[in-house]
C-alpha cells in the first residue's frame, strides 16, 4: 500500500500499522534544506558545531551514496557554505 503527500514523521508512524509500506513525501527534502537529516536514530541537525570534525557517515549502517561517500564534517561544510547540492545529499 502506498501513501502520497505525507508531511511529517508522525504520519508515517501512524500509517504503518494500517499496512502502508511505501510513501511519497516532500518532507525529507524540505527539512534537508534546513540542515536536518532523518536517520534511524531520529533527526540529525548537520549544521551543529559538534559535526565540524566528525568523519563518520550520517548512518554507519546505510549503503546510500551520501553515507558511503561523505562524512558528517563534509556535509556540515557544504551546509554552512550554502552549497545547493547539500539539499540533495541530505535528503
């Protein structure tokens, strides 16, 4: 079952028990523009100073392009430099 147009994590949490297993949402892209990344552990705000020298990926278990090739420190740099590509990488 597929759900279109959800706008927050709480909607996903409420839909899963109803059998929804795929989603179409602008939410990850929208929050990425503000330096937020959705992870298995919750939302990570990449602009925080704590990530300045953090060489780990966003999620060490993830095999996506961003997690395989970019560190938190580099993503923070891109975000702070207002590089347009960072929204795509964070979403």
